[in-house]
């Protein structure tokens, strides 16, 4: 067994991405322009749904902020989110002066359910942000139908869920108001930093495009290639600076081509883990129903009650054996800002709390080999069974 440290996550960048970035650098157009436009078009084609619009942004956080702004979330509104998520899902609600209402998650999938969502609905509920934890879809058919019944907007935080399906349909093509993907360095594909907002609502798309670039009614590319004087533009709102530069889009174009292969590789590695970890005192990740596709952004396991060492000790011992592990997530209700601002306590979210205390994310990425999986499994056995 190699003694080199096996990192928790690594991106897979090839010659194609490097060549495209160099081409962009040489072209003289490095900010939002033809490559970003091409990436957006390719993304719509990837989702296979021509009625969608894709809007490239500089992060999923930006995309989520734009989507919430576009559906009209503002002061006094409540937005329902899981506590078991990254802080980005909540902070964008605060950007708009609205209140994030955190709810507990399912003990198998670690996703919000139609029940936890429904129980949190009040007169003030304006939107819900389901998070597809690890790349496994939430029960979107039920959540969307409840939301429609109450006039609540649905913005999917699909940072983990590219590509994943729900009832055979790709996340991004469901009947929600908008879906946002992340291309952060450790996600299932990367542009370094970046994100993609998709929606089938042309009005929402128009607002997001305008707000993505300072509230200017036409983006830079159009501005410099149309017949209008190149200096002419109109500011119609105090927008943001959320556009994706062509340098990032150059990487994205080729990552997207490789994405189906990436998913297959992640799936294969996850299946290997499932086989090889079977029978140990750990709970393996939930699997999708009805042959749906799991994006396998993460491979989350839970140490069972009978395991005598703590989760923290487990991760330390894995690190001593040269294996990088992580934890997803420290629930929002435990972070000082969210806890103190909304008077949250561990007892309010018993499932998320219990999951958090025993969760470990094992390394899972496309550059891993079968030997790497074996190394991780051997180390897990050594830490848990002492052999
Ligand atoms: C990574 C992540 C985000 C934020 O993505 P960025 O592209 O880094 O802004 C949002 N939500 C979840 C659940 C994430 O894991």
C-alpha cells in the first residue's frame, strides 16, 4: 500500500480544459463573452430540455441569490431550508432581509422531506430551497406539489446534484422555479469557481441576466457586438457582479463533455465502497429509488452506536493512516451566527443532530483508482476493528 496521503477531494482537469483556457487568454476576450455563451448553450443541451434557459454565474451562491431575488423574496418573508446544509443556502436569504426557517431532515437521505417542509409552512413562507444532499434527489414530486398548493416558490440547491435524476428526470428539468448547480473546486465538475442557474421561466431568466451584471439591461458581449453604440447601456436596478468569465467557462465546456464519464466513475467507486464496507458497524449511504441516478458528490457514512471511538477520533486515525476524510455538514443550527440570531438549539433538530455526530465523508472523486478505494476500506477496517 502506498504511503502517500490520499486527499479527500481532487478535481480532474485535462489537456482539453488547458487548451481552451489558453485559447481564451490569447483571444483577448477574458471576461463574459463567447465561451460563456457556448457553455450556457451546451448546458441546456446537456439537460436535454430546449425550453430551459441556463445562466452562468461566478458561484452557486450567486445563482441562488439571483433566483431568490427574482422570485421576489424580501424583508418579512420566510424561506424554508434544511439545517443540514452549507451556510450558502441560508446566507442568501439574509442578503435579501428575509428569514431562513430551518427544518430537520430524513434519517436515511439527510434531505428535507415533504413532511418537514409542510410542517414549517406559515403565512409568511415565500420559498423553499431543497438541497439534494450528496447528489441524491429530495422527494421533489411531493415537495413541488405542496409548494404549488400554497403558492410557494421552489429554488433547488443542486450544488451536489449534477447529474442526478428524480423519477427518471434530470435535476434541473423538474417543475421547480429555478435550479442552481455549483462548479466549485470539489464539486462533480468544476470551473475553479462558478455556478449555473437554470429555469424555464423566461421572465425569471431575464431578471437574473440583468441582475447578474450590475442591473444593466444587456450583457457585455451583446454590448460590444451589436449595432448600438458600444458605450450605450441602461441601468434598470442596483444589480450584482455575478457574471462568469470566459476563462472559467473554457474549463466548464470540457468538464461538461466529460461529466457523464465522471458520473459513471463516481458510481462505480461508490458501488465498490458499498460492497467492500458491507458488514462493518457503519451505515452506508442511502440509495436512490426506482433506478434513479445519484450524482455521488459525496460518500457519507454513519458510525453506528456500537462504535466505541468518536467521529472526531475516527477522522484523526484515518488521517494518521494517510486518508483524508471530511464531515458534511456541521448543521447550520450549531454555527454561532445562525444559532444566536434565531435562538436555535440541538434539540430542535434531533435527526440532523444525530446524523452530524456520527457522519464521516470518505474520499470519492474521479481521479481515485480501485486501489485507492481498497486503501480507504483497509484503513476503515483497521480503525474500526483494529485489524
Ligand atoms: C458548495 C455548496 C454551495 C455553494 O456553492 P458555491 O459554488 O461555492 O457558491 C451551496 N450549497 C451547497 C449545499 C453546497 O455544497
